[in-house]
C-alpha cells in the first residue's frame, strides 16, 4: 500500500510521517469523539454497534465512515398505530388485545385483520 509500511524486520512508518503523506495525497482522517452507539436501520432489522469507534476519511470531497465496535442485530417489531387498532375494534367488536393481535398476524393490513376477525 504505502512504501515503508509493514513489518519487515519490525520496521513501520512513523505515524507523523504517515499523516503528512496522507495530507499530501488529499486524504484527511479524523476520529469522531464521544460516540455512544451507531444504529444501522434495514427493512427487517436494526444493527446496533456499541462501544463504537468511528473514523471519517475524506478523500477528494467524499467521506467514508469506518466503524469498529460490538455489533448486534435486533429484528424490527411491527409498529401498529392506535388509530388502526381502534378501527379494527369498531368494525369487528373485539377487544383491543384481539385487534392488535389480528393486525400483527396480518402484518398491519387493516382489511385482512378485519376479515380474519369477522370470519372467526
């Protein structure tokens, strides 16, 4: 990668010299301070990285984030609005818990939940 780096005979590059070379190439690296956790949200889950160390490398105006830490993946729970629960309760005459369960089983689909409860 960079001449003089590596472990041949235990030699390595002086960090100050490395920083100077990177600056000459238009590369700037800075550490993001006081990061508590990083959350990456996907369609199905959240990836939570705790004890995160975040570095931002800027090369020719483009930023790249490097994250190092303890990662865990947490599945997303379906959020059901209170209005949807109320509507299902009004349409079917069931309790709040039954309406919520029907909406969870139908992945939040109002019509499917109402039909399922009406035909039960």
